C-alpha cells in the first residue's frame, strides 16, 4: 500500500510478501519520469524483514516498487501503482 502523510510517501508490503532471503535485497522505486531510486536494505538488524519505508522528500510519486538484489543486480519482484 501507499499512503501520504505531510507530503511524504510511505510504502508498506502486504503480509503475503516474504523475505526473499537474498544477500542484499533493497527497496527500489521508479517515479513517473522513469527515474529509479535504490533505497534501504529490506533486511534490518537481527535479520528482521522491513516491510515499511518512508521515502525521502525528493521522491514525489511512485509508479513501481521493486524488490532489488543489489548483490546479484537482479529484480526479485515488482508491483506497479
């Protein structure tokens, strides 16, 4: 889901999305102008899976969310908005 609060976008994955168990899974978003932003790691302290992210203020819209493995440079899954 995507919510807006005070001009900032927050993305939350559903419970159906599981940790891909890859060495370096990251949040990646693509905006309406086709710009891609590689953001935070999905796995956080103590191997917990982070299903929520608040985007930086400079990202004004989201067209696609990608689970991206930076280690393998591979798209592990995506969803369009």
